[in-house]
C-alpha cells in the first residue's frame, strides 16, 4: 500500500493502527559540519508496512551529533538486506525519538534496479511543488493500447527519441491520466509503464542549456517568435522567474546576441544557425561564469523552467509524492538499443539508425572548465536523483559528504495531512 501524504510544520496527525514498522531512506547531504539536507525514502518490507519518501531540510540536533543518526556507513549490500528483511535492522539508537534510527550508505550502492529504488521513494509534494505543477492532477504519458505499453517522458533524457519510437512505431498517443486511470491500466489491465533516465550531473548541463534558450529575452519578441503569438504570450507569464538571476542575460536582447557568444562567426555568416550546434562553443568564459553563478544561487527547489525539474519529480504523482507504477527505468545512453528491444518484444522492428531524433548538440559553454565546487553543488542539488534512482556519484562528488540513509520507525504509523 502506498499512502498519499505530505509533511509540514502546521499539519494534523492521523494515526493508523496495525502498522508495525516503517523503513525510510534519508538522503543525508552534509554541508560542512553544521547542516544537513535530507530526503526520506520508504519501502514496504513487512506486512502492514508503508512506502513513504518525505523530503525535509531540517538540520539534526547538536551539529550532527544527533543520537538518532548511526554514523557508520553501511554497504549497499547490507542496506539492501535491511530493506528486504534479510538482515534485522540495527537497534543501537532506537531508544531515541520514539524508536527512529537513521543509517547511512552511499548513493548508487543498493543492489536494486533504478525502478525498484524509485518505488521506495516518496517526495514531499509541498516542498517540491514547483517541480510537479504539470502532474499535480493528471499524469501526461504516451500510451499504446495496442501494445499495452506506457511511456512517461522526462525532458533531456532521450525524450525526442522516445516520442519517435512511441508515435511512429508503437502507435502511441499522448494522454492525460488520473491516478486511478493509471493504476487501472497498470495493475488491472497489465499495461507496462517505463521511462528513461540519465546520469544527473550530465543531464543538468543539457537541461540548463535548454532552459537558458527557452527563457531568453528573445522569446518575447524577435525572429524566433514573430509568427508564434502563443509562445510570446506564454513567455510573458513566466519571464518573472528570471528576476532572481538578472546576470544571466546581461547585455542580450536578441537571439543573435546569444549566438555570437558561442557560435563561430563563419558558421553564423552562412545563415544556417542550426549548424551552430555541431561546433564547439567559442564562449570566452562569460557564459560559463553565468552558469556557475546560477548554480551558486540556485536552491534546487524552484526551477525557472521545466527542463530543470529533477528526474525523480517527473516520476511521481505531483499531488501526493507517490512514485508512478513504473516497472523499468532504462538508461538514456542506450536509448536506441533499448527501444529496438522494447519494440521487438511486441513484434515491431525499428531499423538500425532510425532512432536519431534526439537533438545532439554541443554545450554552449565548455563543460570541461566547470569548477569542482560548482559540480559538487550540482550533486547536492540533485541528491534526490542520485538516491532515488540509485545512481553512483561522479568522482568529483564522491567526497562531498552526500549520503543516503535508511530510517526505521517502530510503533503506530502517524500520517500527516496538510491543513
């Protein structure tokens, strides 16, 4: 059973009897020694248990000397066995906080698939509401009734390739599904639901590039939107989101101002601006500097464009934080091969070389020059994806103190409902 709930300081507690144990995963992101960013993730491990993930940024007591935190770092193998019940949960700190105890482990070490790990995740829908606006009531997905197959789109994770496969080969159609409709298709009618995910740090660069282009001042007027009145109107409703970052488009008004910063002049002179994406950026450091300043200022909670939404928040019900009923999460780096296999299992052939619909383009600044400090901040921002999707941290982030943690709660279950 998966519960719909959210946590807040002004919540009403509702007790449910019969529950014996709740296991929660907590993303423990230690910044220095005085603060902690945590994500609670739950898994059903025993009868009457509940799957919950809650996200909180409350710091533990006494500057990380909280007795409820077991400072030992457990292996992914041990942690997996705690989750599945193969090993008893350690009890040395359960005398504190009504039997709660947190155990740390490194991201990407669970002996579970990404989809299995996701199913143990519950996200605080209230805190991450800006990430889940589009899925708060319904979930948009591509559905093939013929093949009983559902694909959930995640921007910048081989999404263009996926749309091509679904629409042109698997007879898919975009649909807006309620929670009950989706559950009915997956659990009652045996539809298969999948998505594609991407290494979080790599995806962030691509997401920022797309978001930067989509939110530039050239979207208000100019050659790109002169014949797109709806796009111009949309931009007027969202451009205020950039007020936090006035330096991002400093000195730019038109798209040509932007192109001149990253595209070689000889390419611009041809007039074929799409070719700019095939060449390395000529950025003199200004675009890179703006990117790094943005990462420094960004809290990860309020993205200015949907492409900056985390992958995990695309894989939950926006109103409750529960995970979608996804059975497989494929790696976007193998999208062509995986779509060919998906199609083959359903009697459909996708020819080699057909899946080239993704927008392969160079970054508009030199990613290799991004500082280690900035990369580490990005890993902190994306802690939810690293833990909930079971991704290993990149080497540059391996020693920043980012951990996932397992939490056990014994006794009656308390569900918090927002007033």
